[in-house]
C-alpha cells in the first residue's frame, strides 16, 4: 500500500515492480498527495508503463467519490495528467457503473467526453469498469468500449452470465482486465 508513504519508499516499490515486469498501473484514486507522490515516482519510467485513469473518480471533501458531473470529471482528469506528468493515459475507464440508470447516464455526456479525449490524444483507449454482468455486457456490446475491467476472482466464479460476458469480450475484441 503506497498511500501516505514517503517518496523514497514509493519510488523503490515502483522501480522494483517495473524492473520485475509489472507495467500496468490502474490509478483511479484521486487524492492529490497520492497522485503527487506516485506521479513523481512514475515520471522517470513513464515510457515503460501503461497508465489508466477513471473518468468519474473524484475526491470531495477529502473522500474518494464517484461523479458524473462533466465539469468535475474534466477537472480531475486534467489534475491526473498534471500530477502524473503525462499528456495521455493508455486506458480511460468510465468508472464504476453497476446500475441501469447510471449506465444510461454514463453512456451520454461522460462517454462523449472520453471519446473527445481519445480524438485529442489525451487517451488511447476507452474502458468500462463495473461489477454487474448486465451493465458490463451492454458496454461490451455497445461497440464503444475497448477494455472491460470486471471482477475475476474465486468469489465471482459462479456469477450467472459471467462466461457469456467473457465470450462477448472475445467476440467484440474487447480487452479484459481482472478486478
């Protein structure tokens, strides 16, 4: 765990991870201090790693939160780029969607923002993160998602529809990241 650790410790962990083949860093946490420290540690190794961001992962009053407010999403994405010393992310996830009404909202203005960021070169791919088969399957079949982040673990092995979701990822050429 790297939260509130000194830069030297974080730098050592990051360097060791990269030196041992870890190159994928999912960075959704929006706390400024965390972003600053990890950004400083990742800066000299940016070319060696894939970084993800989560559109909708914000911080409100010192607490991590989820938001669909476009202005707030833009603010935290710009903050991400600045604090991680990069001008792009490799995957920009539409963050944490499990319910149908949230799915409809997320696939409106937030998706349009993500697509614009891809066109501008600030993101290379669009991802979707969620915990329910129904919304994840809709995202995969939508044709607008390149990567799905979904729970893949022993506890989720018996989730109804899981196998069909994974087959849909193959059929639609959508990458799958284990949550």
